[in-house]
């Protein structure tokens, strides 16, 4: 029997990316979320939080579609609970694949389903390898990714992830990957096109150093999450496309976060006028009403997979699960019906303006950056953008922030995988009232941080 409301403890569960010992008996109380409504969630004590992070960038349509999703789920489970995509198929996954191909940028018309983001990233790598092998280039075994970028933690995807601390315990990466500069304009002396030129020339230098015909893939997020919503400078994505084409490298846009409306488009690359060869998605594909990921593949890259006697040497038992596919289809229907992308377009400037106001009001905010409903404020120790040292970051981001956010009733992400940031990614159905609520609570938390850390 479930314990009485409000009395849950960590018990036997190991929490992901968590200092598990913090929640041992006598330690901090674990926040246990048991209910959601609109852009809000409620813990087992009945405390209400505004979900300023969409449950880790997933809850695009918020939490109020359970009944509708439940009806779809019940119908699908009664019709067909499960079938694989291994040599057979089922209607919801086929329909979803066509639907996604219809939404994707031109020429991206094949879809391989997975259970989540890391699996999608690894599947994309394997599809890229198939392509190079079929083209007589088996030596293309290397990848280029960006510093601090997060592309997942299963061992293949972890190779692309550029956060050293996540990799060090696990030995040599499975895939040889060179990490290049990311697009943090705030921490660069250059801006605009000059920054673009420098970043692209660094990538090209790395390619030449490694040997252009040894590189299989360049992987990047349209707006990089880790490091705090690092937007590309002008022309950056078009530049990636040009470089990839110049050297026969495939361009992989990892849209696990930026896909499905986070930047106001179904695919973030659309915003940057670029058509990659591979796109990975997960999270928002179902708005997290079920776990699912996918790789979207250009016709060019998929072509060898249709050659006589060639087998796609990859498969995931639950990839394309009928329940998840049916829910994803319903999610897309809700996106259209409720004008989810339109909501992001209509409110993006207002959200930016609210965050810029925070910067005006609070010297601890050094930079505001992002796009769509995906924003970070970078936290600084002085008016010159001074960085907090390791000890200060520990106190600020892991000591002060979690309880302060909790007390303020705000779910947001305090992070220092790169520089110190507080990140938000509101549900895409948020109206002005919700956005006000999020930013007001950020103000409370950041004003407290400023007092605590003795900033002027
Ligand atoms: C850009 C990106 N790629 C891949 C992943 C891995 O996705 P998952 O946690 O579903 O395996 C994430 C997760 O946050 C991500 O942000």
C-alpha cells in the first residue's frame, strides 16, 4: 500500500544525476510530485510549483491532457498492446513516421523510432556509419561535437557529450570525438559574424587536423542546452552545412530538447534555415505522456538501407511502441488544435523582455540568452561579468538554489556544467500569467542569491 500522502521517502529508488546520499534518512526531504495541472505540479504535501522547466524540457503541452491521452492509450492497448518494428510494423508507428516526415524539413523523410534521446543519438550514429560504409568510406569513424554539449549518457552517446565529469569514470569513449568551441557569445570577445567565422574556422581546422575523410558526423543542437541556452551566431548553422558538404561529413542536429516547439518550430533547425542530414528527437515528441524518441533521416542518408540484401544492423525492442506512437500522434494533433507553436511565437518577445528586466533589476544577472520558450540567465559575481569560483558555485548552485527554488514554488534549473546559469523552459501552452509567475519567482530567488552572495 502507498504510504500516506506527504510521507514518501527515497526508499529503494536510485535517483538519476543526484547526490543520492542527500536524501538518506535524516537528510533533505525528497520532493515527490504526484499531480499536474496546466503548467503547474503539486507535491505530496499539496504544495504547488510552476513547472518552469517542463519536467526537463518534456511537458510541451503541460499536464492537463491526461484524460484525452488516457482515452487514446486505452483504445490502443485494447486494439494492440505491442508489436515490434523488427521486420513487421503496426499502424500507429507507420502513421507517425509519415506524419513526422511531413513535418520535417524537405528531404528528411525516413524515421527510425527509439525509446528516448540517448538511443536516438546512438541510432543516428549507426545509420551514419551505414551510409559511409555503403559509400566505400569505412574509415569515417570520428565525430565532431561541442564543448559542454549534452547528447546523452549511454556509452555511444556519451562519447559526443562534452561534459568531462560525465565521461571520466567510464574510460575511453566508444566513439572518437573531437569537441570544438560552443557558441557562448557572452564569454567571447567576438560577436555576430566575426564570432561565426572564428567558430567555423576552428571546426574546419580540426577536420583538417584529423583528416577530412576520417570524420563521419558533426553533431550539434540548434540551441545548446548545457552551458545555458547557447544560441548560434548569425550564419553558424548554414556554415556547419557548408563545411559538412565540403568534406563529405553528415550533419546531425540533436533536437531532443529543441524539437517540437521549444524554439517555436517543430524542428529548431528551421529557425536557422538549415537542413541537416539527421535529426534526433525525444522528450517533446509525446510531450512526455509516454517515453519515445526517433531519428529522422534524409532520403540521401537512408538510400543505402534500401539496397538489395542490406540489413539495418540496429534495433530497439520498444522502438515505436504502439502506445507511445498513438500518444505522439495525439500530441501532434493537440499541437495543431491548440496552436502551440503559435503560442510560442506570440509570447517569445514578451518572455525575453521579462528576463531582460531581471537583468536591469539584478546585477547578479550578467546575460540573458535563448530563443522560443528556452532561456537562461547567466549569473555573475560583479558588473564585469566575473565568474564565481568552484567553492562559490557549490554554495550558490547546490547550496542556496535548490531550497530557494523549492520555497519560491518554482521548478527551474541551476546549472554550472559551463558557466553558472539559471535556466527556464516553460510548457509551451503557458499564457502571460504563467510566464509572469515564472519570472516573478525567478526574481525572488535571484534577489535572495544577490543578498546572500554580497553583490552590490
Ligand atoms: C540534446 C540531448 N540529446 C540527448 C539527450 C538524451 O536523452 P535521454 O535522456 O532521453 O536519453 C538529451 C537529454 O536531455 C539531450 O538534451
